[in-house]
C-alpha cells in the first residue's frame, strides 16, 4: 500500500467514526425526546425513526434497551452539567441563568424518573449512576446558586443538594396526573429564592 492509499484509508476511517458519533448523538437526543413523550417503554423503532436512522444502526450502538437507557441517562447528565456554566455566561442575570438551568433539570428529571424505574432491578448499577448524577450536577447547581447569591438576587442559605432534592420531589408523579403542574410549582420555588427588596 502506498502513502496515498494509506492516507485515504485513514481519512475514510475518521469519516466513518465521525458518522458513527453523529448517529449516536442523534439516537440519544431522539431517545430522550421519545422517552419524555411516550415513556421509556416506547418502541425502539420510534426512536430510530425520530433519529432518521435504521434499526441496524440503532442496535449497533445500543444492543439492548438497558444500554440505551443508561446512555440516555449519562448523556442528559452531561448536557445538564455543561449547560450550567454556559447559561451563567450568557444569562441576563445569575438568577435567570439558575431558572433556565432548573428548567433543563426538570426536563432531565421527567426522563430520569422513568429511567430509574427501569434500572431499579440492577441496584448496584443504579447506585453507580445516581452517584455519577450527584457528582456532576450538585457542583453545577452550587455554582449557579453562589453566583445568584453573590449578586444579591437570592438568599445565601440555600444548598444545591437541598434545592435539587426539592425540585426532584416536586417532579415525582407529574407524568401520571395531568392536573398536576410540577413545572409551575418549580417556578414558584425558584422565584421564592429571591431576596426581598
């Protein structure tokens, strides 16, 4: 094989890897959206269709439903973790950034509750994922709370873990009762963090 053929082979392999990463990203985004809309037991073909890929691509990336659920969980934790600093940098105020981040966290929780129910059978695996969730998201929430407290917008005595736990508790069962608007209650909770003028 000459140098030209070798370079062409390497470029093709990189392109294939880039396509595979793109497909995986599309599948994870599609799965999260389908899980929120239809629950974690939604047909895998619906996820593949939403991502615009075939079933073979789906099974190449995620051979089992559990593989897909764990990947979605991790993907959403990372997206939520990365969003915090970005919102803080671009938000009108630290309190506004906190509110936007809490909205994303609520979206994650809606999916997470369904995922958690499916993953409970593997208690050790679930505990590992839960620890990962806390390790990644509690510091991000703390950063947002600290910035809002330092700007004088919110009270300074709110701990990140307590706020996240409170938001999580407000979201429990929200998908089962159409009369219950968890998002509205979370908005009230976040508004209640404000210091009084």
